[in-house]
């Protein structure tokens, strides 16, 4: 015999009407708490603005014009960021270089995410010998330190790819090389996480249910399990962009990354340490831009990680 | 005779993203020396938080004890300096918890964890602590004490681990033992053993016990007095026999009615309490149980009944006399 | 536990093999060593063929790999192209430590070059690691214990910024500030290039002085990253039930921290440190380049840009072996520290 609820009781009605916050609302609420993550979004937008809108004020050809008579000039009205060792205007180089650096970051991240998720998902879902093989391979890749590997691959493949023509601009083939190389050496961490998640998620009942009604493996992997493991993928992707930008900078700085005349923030720093006393503007501007970009992305990634974490549904840190 | 422990009007809040959670809303009760108090209520009603607050184990952000007094041995525990609480915890008042697997440190031997309290509170040497620990292990029914002293928590079964927890709690012969759902994670046969063990040790040591549970059956076995909690309030308080024979609060009634019973007819349906657990962020004025109560009257909407005496040693918080269905 | 060790050892061997194959194949396609061997003169076809046979380049890839690993001084090669194998090879193979001769520094074996530079890297890295560990542990633990206070906020934000910075920026900025500008302002300044001042000689004081800026630059990033990890481990441990039990027993904060929390937090931290160590050898490329430190990182990049395959392969192999070995040791230490694994 159930104890009846009085039907029109306001508290009862209110209880039913009051919706719990939806998942996305909760995520946004948590994200908003991170002031720095919000600052990161704003600053990233500004930087993207700089790199994209800047092209309205100067052309790429201009950024590559060399004029040794005005080399190493400090910031002035005509060259707000100064000129570099062969007289190129640094401001326009940072604008175009920014586009390349950001693009490398995004595309390399895409490569990394695709490879990492595929390998992790297949290894985790099928298990058995496929899992063993893939994981041995992943571990082997993991054990080769990334920067030396990047350097070697960068040097190796540098002249193997011809210059590209995209959107009416010419890119040195080394851009493609760098994207591929960074992407192909950064996927291991994500693969491990995805695999771990797949291993546990595939035991869940919704997978058994899908299998029972005859769903094939492909749709199960991509339609059922994968959406449930989006959180670490999103966080990893975000931080992956930052890592790719830093890695590109490291490699280009050492001279085996993107080759001139295509500018990137990283290769603008190449050799700048020889002029540290005489021409600090050579490295301050591109350096600061890299730092700001990476910082913003990292803040956003950190905010996302906290916001998406299903374990912390209460407000304690 | 003065009660051993008296809690007066305890209020505890937690700050969360969704708002301020009012976990404990003016809880008061007394514990007599050597007696057992059972605290019963559904998950989330504030029973654990109440006892953790007594021990001052609530993390200050996000939690906060906003009001109340906890009187023990002529001191208000809530006003004591933190350093003084160290001397009370473990030595005068001990607490054991629900899940013995996570409540024991996995990288320390159980022997060490038991003797630790002895060394810290009694200042005795390692040798003596070792001997006393072996005695304790034997007392709680763990065989081969010498070998098992050096074992780690993962090498024990659930029931054995809970015995270890009990040994740890009792090591310094506290005056009060607080047991927070110690048998919930164990299966029924082990449950019975643990309850027996606790009763035996209680009479041996003469200590008072506070046993928190949501299982009415267990509470009936071990408690002398019971309080029923709902939404952070105490809604009924009485002797254990009185509560089971003469429940006077609608919630208690409902709880008892929902117990599966051997003597019921075969096709009787299991009763349940309609509605869902209360939202402790936006508390309605008036009685917290009103939305799910079958006895409500006008008054219940606006005024929250506090605990009112209704018979000797029996208090409850309701405007309605459930025996007649009419307001008091 | 013993079986665990044996299993890990057995896993490590094929891993090393795979890595060596990967590295070998990688560098096989890295350009034509013969082109550089002859110096600036064009090489006559006969000489080219002879060189090819001498270097074993006329053999199929898997044979080349095999000789690279095991050497060829125990077989006879056909050097003069007449179809008869008569000369014994001269290489001892990687397994015996022979990585070949440098293509850039004529006459010197790759191993000896690495051997010259390795101590320099260690001199820089070992103190660096100790300092970084100490700072990271202190900051991380302190910050975790003082969660929600302003100290924690400052540390969290600061370390976040710190580990997002690319090393070269910090290196350049610190050079700019502490060396260039300090000098301009008449303050005592720090040196920025090399391991010691050639005018003064390689003294202990000189080396110490020159280590300051490189270690500082590396530390900003590493300490930030490590301390975040330490902090999060401590926080996680502190939220565990057994810590609540420890408090309930009446232990003081300090007793809980040292006796219970640290013991648990140490395990993942030790693991992290163990894995990080070998990367010190490889990750210092940028730092050594900027500060002109004559270590393995510099060697690597210098010889890479000049396509000196034997040296590059040697360094890569060395680092990879170090990584695998360190990981193995770390796993064993981890298994030993955690009783749940040790006694199962």
C-alpha cells in the first residue's frame, strides 16, 4: 500500500518541473569557474585575429622581401617589430608565420588524434593479439624520446616533399613534413588513454545490448563507445595543439623544421641567440607570441579537463 | 545522570556549484554511557555528516559547521583547538567506516595500523604495542595473530578487514565508538558476525556505541535507543522497542511498512515511499517530509515541526497524530 | 614478484630489438653516405663500388641490419669485386659497442665521440635533476597541503605558466636579463656560453658558474611540470578514505602526512622520476645549443645537420636503451614499493 502524495502539492510539482542541470550546462558552469580558461579563450581569439586579419594590412610577398641595407633595425614606425638579419619586416613575418604555426598546430593535432584514437580504439575493442601487437608498437614508439626523433625525421624528410601551392600561396614542402612528423610522434599518450577507456566501456551493458540486436563492430566502436570517451580526447586534442606548436618551434629553432623562406614563429628564432645583445627584437616578438598562444591553449585545455571530468560533479576542487 | 555525549542543534552546510547544501539542520540527541544509539535514515539524510562533524573531520571548505554544540566531558568539541581534538580522536571517541578496503591504508601492514594509535596516544614502545595488538586481533576473532600482523589489507577478506577496523577503533579503549554503516558493504552472514562482535566488545569494554545504518533490521538488533533522520532533521527519537511498536512519524511508519516481512501474504506488493529524496539546496519552508507524506495538513506547509515529546522518552516531529490521522 | 621481474625483462628485449630496427631503417634512408665519403672530389665508379662493398651497402637490408648489430669481423667480405670473399670485415657491431666511424670527424669512432661528450651532459644533468626534484617535491607537497589558500593559487597559476613556456624562450629571456642586462647595469652577471671560460680554465668554480643559467632555464619548465604532478598526487591521496581513518585515529597533520600520505603518493612520483631520467639525455638538445654546452645534445644536432649517420644512430640507440632500462628498473621498484603487487 503506497502512501499517496497529495497531487497538487506545490513542492511536488516544483520538484518535477525543476530540471536538473543538463550535462552541457554543468560543463559550461564548471568551465566558467576557471577565470584563466576564459582569459585563454579571449586571448586565443585575439591571436587568431592578429594572424588572420593582419593579412589585410600586408602581403606575404612583403614578408619575404629581403633588403640587407636595412637589416637588424630596431622597431620603428615603418617596421613596428624591427627587421631581421636579412632585412625582412618582422611584423609581417610574425603575421604570416603565425598562420603557419597555428595551422601546423591544428593539423598536426588532427593527425595525432586520428592515429591515436584509431589505434587505441582497435586495440581496446578487439583485445587479444591485436591489442598486444599494437601496444608493443605503441610502447616502442613511446620509448624513443620525441625531440631527437622529431629532429631526425625532420632532417630526413626535409627535401623529400616539393613545395605546395595552396590558397594561392606557396608553402615549403617542409611544412607538410613537420605536420606529419609531429602528428606521427605524438599520438601514443592518447592511444593509451583511449584503449584503457575502450577496455572498460566495452564490458558495459549498452554494448552488450547493441551486440544483441546485431549492430556490427564499426558502428559500435564509433557510434556507441567512442562518444562516451570524448572527454579525454577533447582535452588531449586541445593540449595537443599547444604541444605541436611548441614542438614545431623547437625543431625549427634548431634548423631542421620548416625551412625559409616560409616563416614560422619557430624558425624566426633560429640563430636569434647570437644576436641576443644587439637585436633582442629578433626573438622577443615571435617568442612572446608563441608563449601567449601556448599559454592560452593550455589554460583552455585545463579548464576543459576540469569541466568535463565526470568524477567531480560537486564543486570542490 | 548526565549524558556522555550531547549534541545540540548542530547545523552543517556545504558549498557546491549548484548552491548551498544544507546537510544537517539542527540535529540534537544524547548518548548515555554504555548504551547504543542507532541513527537510521536513507542515503543523503545527513547521518554520516552529523557524526563526522562531531569528530570535526569535515573538510572546512567546502563544508562548514554553522551552529551547534557538541558536549563531551564538559567540553564543547566544536570549540576545542585543533590540537586538542587529536587527543580525543581515537583515544576517547573512535570512529570506524563503511568500506574497510578503502578505509585501510594499502601500503601499511594492518598490525602497524592498529598499533599506531596505541603508540600515539599511550606513548608505549613498539614491543608493547606489538603485544597489545596481537591481543586485540585475537579479541576480534582473527586467527594466527603473529603472522597476520605483518599482512596487508588486500590479503584479507571483507569481513576480516572490518574486524581489523574494529580492533583499530577499540585499541585505546575509547568511551564512544562511532560506527558509520560498518556492515553495509558486507554480506548478510558476515554482517551478523560483526554485529555480534560489536555487542560482545561493547559489554566487555563498557563503551557507548553510535551505530549508523539505513538497515532497520540491523538497527533493531544492536540499538538501545534510535533516532530517525530525514533531510538533515531528526524526525523521531525513541527507545528501540517503542519505535518498532509505536512509530509516530509518517516517515518512520513508511520505513517500517516498506520492510519485506516473512509473515506477509504472498501476493502483497512491496510498499514504497512515493516521491524522491529531498533537495537539500532549496528547502521548502515547513516540514521537509511534506511532499511525500500521506498525513499532511495545512500547517505542515508553513511550519516545520520540531521534535515534540509524545510519550516517555519518545519524541517526534509532526503536526499530525498518525494514530488518529488528526492534528495533535 | 620474481616472475614479474623475469616477465618484464623478457618484454624489454624484443622492445629493444624493435627500436633498433626502427632506428636502423630510419637512418638507412637518410641519404647517401657515399656521396660524402669521397670528400669534394667526385668518386670514380670503381671506387664507389669498392666503398659500397666495404661498407656492406651491396648487401640486402636485413643483412646490413644484421651486420650493424653483430659486426662483420667474423665473416669474410668480398672487397675487390671478384666474387671471392677474402677480407674479413672490421666492424664489431652495435652489440659490442661499435657504432661505426663518424662521417664528419674523420677517423674517430662514433662511440668515442659520444664518450667524450657524455660526461659533460651528465655533469649538467645530474645536479639539474636533483635540484628540480627537490624543488618540485617541496612546492608540490606544500601547495597540496595549503589547498585553497592564496599560496596554492599562486603556485598553481605560476607553475602552469612555467610549464607552458618553451625552454628556448626562458633560456633567451634569462640570458637577456641575467647576462646581457646585468652586465649593462654594472651588476655581477652570469656567463652564457660554454662550460667554462677558456681564459680561466676548467675549474670547479667556472663550471658551476656556467651551469647556473642552463639549469635555471630547464628548471622553470620541469619544476613547474613535476610540482603540478606531485600536487595532484598528494591531493588525490589526501582525499582517500584511509586518510580520513588516520585522522579519526587522532594522528596529527604531520603524522598523517609522513606516515600515511607520502608513502602512498611516493609510488607514482617515483615512477614518474624513473621514466624522466633517460629523457634528460635527449631532451637537453635545445638547452645545450643555446648555451653552447659541449654535451651530447649539441653533438646530436651538430652531427645530424651534417648527416653523420653513425653518430646520430649511436646517440639515438643509447638514449632508447637508457629509456628501456630505466623503465624496467622503475617498474621493478614500483612493484617492490607497492605491497599489493609485491605480495600477490
